[in-house]
């Protein structure tokens, strides 16, 4: 039988076993919590991806609806133009040519593919592409639904593949009414869907497409899906698509999507995709589809989970390690405490001796006879003695005669009786004869019978303190002299201020917190016809007309509530003439920091106001002249240089065709000339439009901003949403100011906002017109708004002011920005 071991386990072994168990439990807790945490994050991430997809397709559907219907208003305007009507009512070639020029202008202004005019038989009689090989002139489009709906008297927007050009486009049509009120024909604007298609998505793992009621894909972020079907079509559906001639001759092959047992999920070639559908407003049966690969979503979620959980695991491991280390350290401290206590007991006496001799204070001990039994090293150093020179000698031997006498006759008997003394002033004499002032405090040590054994005394060197006290007394004397000098200066300053208040042209007053006058200066008395003696202690309503008193009291309340200076303006009639005053009212505080009075200074700014008004009129005339000059230059560029370049291009095309079979090198040069001329024409048109867009003069502010926001989105890639109410026709000055402010604000969005979206809105309510340009970018601080010339804020404010309105800038760091232009539009300011 084995014998039981009597060997006890060491404290260190027990500690290690406890720490090991704690570490195992902590590891199991971390693993369990990590599994639960990962599961939760996976569900939350998938749910968030689905929510973002729903929001994304709603935004895309709204953007598509706005983009596809943006030409409905211009086509209505085009249908109402007199020269268009005349081209349908007469066979005169000049009338047709005038209609062609109008169609060219709208095509260039709207950046459309082609604008054309159809008679009641469906035959195209005028078109902006009349000079090209795929010209619509002479072609019959009577079979198109957009023609048939327009012939019924309705505006129509139709999506189809061009039967002549084989280009996908958005057709906007409107009936043209003749001078006799009968239907004379149809005008059509065709825009390509390429720009809309290019802005559908910016992420590689997502796809956006647009399909008709039968599922034929007409717009897609993937080119290989165009004119294919989302789902397999039956024979009846195929015949319907073929008979409509909407998507060419076919065939319309199936992409391969199959439904699954899960809603909003489809399968393609063995892979699963999330598909969200959103109807497109104004296009019955048409829908936008947002498609995301589940594999891409899983990879993105897994990446995020690994990054988050990795941090959590590392943090947990560090915390557990620290906890184990702290527990182990605490245990070792407890184990070693007893060992350390024994060593501390042995070192206590040595420590006491070290403290006694090394402390930076003068320590000494005397016996009942007053003789020194021990002194600290600092005591010896301070008095410049060696130990053998002081031990056994009387303490009074190292003092001045007066201090030694006071020690022997007064303090020593008292100390032996009470056993203590505190801050007794003495004077020690150093070995070199220098006197040291000290404050001595001591306690007595007695034996078990109560007999005095020795003292422990501390002497503090106060020599420098006494010198400082003497210096302080001298400073107080000088301070008293300085105070008297200050009183004399205050008297002089009071006289000076009284003179300023007496002769200054400004109005100065002081009132208490209840609005009662304390004082007014001479100019105040002259303007309001009151004297300082009569007005003192009275309120404004008791001493001046009510219209002035109410306004002044309102400003006083603002000063009391805001506790800061408040600026205001008011008009006073002086000598039969209105004078404008700029007033600054400010709080006056008492010793407790409370407002006990309100001060006010008013300056006559009548002449400054007149000068500012004259400057405003001059600036207005300069801006009007500048806009007129821009308009003239833009017209010259478009009409003169544009026509010359068009003729050059026609000649270059003629040369190209003539040299097609005879000289290939020259023909290539001719092709290059055509491309260069086309680019030059486009640049000239862009310069002309930026100088002064013709649509602003021809169609008004709403259509000009519709064109500019669409062009801005095309040039910059930033989504620009334009919304407006029913805006009345405004004067040229207001329309120009609003257009230029929107132009400058959107330029700031490109330069400074770092955003992917901007919003422009127009509203009109109770004769107040409001323009708002906003973005969700990084913003900028308030100081940048006021000081930076690069933001163009000063120019926008000046335009708003000259038009008679106001400009507000709301901006903050990481909070986007808003530019708000407001103006009251009376009947006189509206365009008749």
C-alpha cells in the first residue's frame, strides 16, 4: 500500500494551478462570445446590404424617370413656335429651312441626338440630321406609338431602337396645332440613352438594367444584356415584341435568369443573385432592376467580419493576459510581504539615520543643559562647521548675543516645562561671521519617569524671507505712491472722456438695466431735443416719440438676453432731412459680473449710405453691360463662326467622298479634318453656351437650369437632381442672377465638396422666389466662407444684393453646404 505523501504544496505551485484554471475559463468564454458575435454581425451585415439595395434602386428609378422625361417641356415649347407651324402649313422652302434652323438650335442646346418634324401622314419634312446619311427627311414614322399618341393630342415619351439609325433613344413628341386650331403635325426630340446608361452604377459587384413589360432589356450597365430578355418569352410575347417594331427585328435571346425558392433571389449559370425591382414613374409596365451577386456580398461581409472580430479577439487576449499577470503579481506580493517586513525592520534604524543626516533641513538635539548631542549634516553645512567642533558645546555659543540671552533666560525654562516650542525666531552666526535668521521648532523626548532626555529641533532658514518682507514693505510704499499717481491719471482721463463725449458728432448714452437713462452726451441732446438733467432717471417712452422708443427698447432687450454687443440701424429726421444712424449697444458689467447698465454709440452713416447706393447702381450697370456683352459674343460665336465651321465640314465631307476611291492618303487627311472641325464646332458651342446660354433668353430660368444641371451631371459625373414648383416668368435681372448663382455654387461643389450628389430646387410662395443649391460633401468651416475669395461667395452675395435679394450660406465641416438665394418678386418685377 502506497504511503500518503506529507509534503505540502508550495504557495508558488498553488498560485500557478489557480492561474491556469482561470486562463482556461477565460479562453472558453472568449471562444463562445466570438461565435455568437460573428453570427450576429453576419445577419446584421446581410440585412444592411439588402436595405441599401432597396434604397439604391428607388433612387435609380427616380433618376431614370426624371432623365427620360426631361425633354417633354422643351418639345412642348418647340411645338408652339410659329416657324414650326408655318413649315407644316406651307410648302415654301424658306419656311422649311427656318424650321430646320430651329430644330438645329434645340438639338445643340439640349444635347439631343436629333430633332425632327412630321406631317399628319407620318412623313418627316424637316430634321436636324438632314445632312447625314441616316437622315430622317422623307422617312415615314406613322407606325410609331409616339406619333400616334401625339396625333391624339397628347404629349408622349417612347423608348425604342431607331428604325433608321439603329440607335437606342428616348423619343419625346408633341402635337403641333395649326393657325386654324386643327392638328397640323408632330414634332419629336430624340435623345440617346448612353449618358443615362453610363451613370447607372459605379460598383463592379452591382448591375442596374431597365426592361419593358415583356422583360426586354433596353438599358443596362452590362452591354452584353442589351436587347435580351430577363425571362424566356412565349410565342405570343415574341410576336408582340416583333409587331411593335420597338426593339428591331430580333432575335431577343434569353439572358438565363431563373427564379428561386427565396423572394428577391434569382439564379444565373449556377450563381445566385439578389434582384430588386422598382417601377419607373410615367412608364407603365417598365421597371428598373438592381442586381447584386450573393458571392460578392458574402466576400464583403466576411472581410468586414474578419477585420472586426480580429480586433475583438486580439483585444480580449490582451485583456486576459493583463488580468492573469495582475493576479500572479498580486499573489507574489502577498507571499513576499512577510519576507520584506523582516528586512524593513532591520533597515528602519539605518533609514532613520540616513533621513536625519540627508534631509535638506537643519536638525539638532540638545540635552537638559542646552548642550548639543547630535546635529544633521545639513546643519553643519549651513553653519560651516565640522562635527567635532559643535558636539558637547552649548547651543547659545552659535547664536548672536541677544538670541543666546533669550534662549537661556526665557525659552529654555519654558521648553523644559512644556516640552515643545513652535517658530521661535533666533539668529545663528556662521563660522565666517555671517548672521542667519531662523525659525526654530522643537519637541522634547522624555524617559519612562518623565525626565527630559533630549530634544529634536528643526531650524528653518528665513533670511531670504526677511529680506523679501523688507522688499515687500518698500513695494507697498511705492504702490501707495503709484495709486496716488493713478488717481491723478484717472482724473485727467475723466476730463478727456468728458471732452470727447461733449464734442463728438456721435450719439452716446448709458441706461440702467431697467431702461432708465443715466447720461447722454451733447449731440444726443441736440438730435432728440432733450437735456441730460431732464432725461436722467426717465425711460425712452417718457422722453422721446413712441416710434423711436419702441425700436430702441427692443434692441435693449436683445443686449440683456444675448449678453453681447448688438448692432442696429435707425433713421432720425434732422433739420427736415432723414439721417441714417448705425448704432452699437453693449452690456456694462459690475464687479460681480452682472449687467448693470447698457451703453450705446450711434454714428451718422447717411453719406456712407448714399455712397453705397451709388456704388450699387454702378455695379448693377456693370453687370448688366457684362451680361449683354457675353450675350453678343455668344451670338457671334454661334451664328458667325459656327456657320463657317459647318460649311468647312460640309466641304471636307465632299472632298472625302470624291477621294474615296482615288487617293486613300488624302481621304484620310480629309477624315482627320472632319474630326478636327467637329471638335472645334463642339468647343465653340460650349464656349457660347457658357458665356450666355440661349435657352435662358429663349425659354426662361427653369429650362435653363434643367439644361445646365443635365450638362453638369454629364461633365462631372456628379448626380444633380433638379426640382421646381410652378415658377412665374421673372425679369431678366432676377433670372440672370439666379442662373449665375447656381452656376457658381455648382462649380464650388466640384472644387471643394468631394461628393457624388448635388440638389438644385426652385420654389415660389407668396411672392417670394427661392433658389437652393445643396450637397452632402465635406463642407467647410465658417471662417473659410467669409474669408476665401476662391469660393466666390462675395460675387454671389453681390449678385443677390443687386437683384434685390439676399444670399445665405449654411456650411459646416463634414456636414455639406447649402446656398440659399431669396428675393421678393412683386408684380412690377415679373416679366409681362
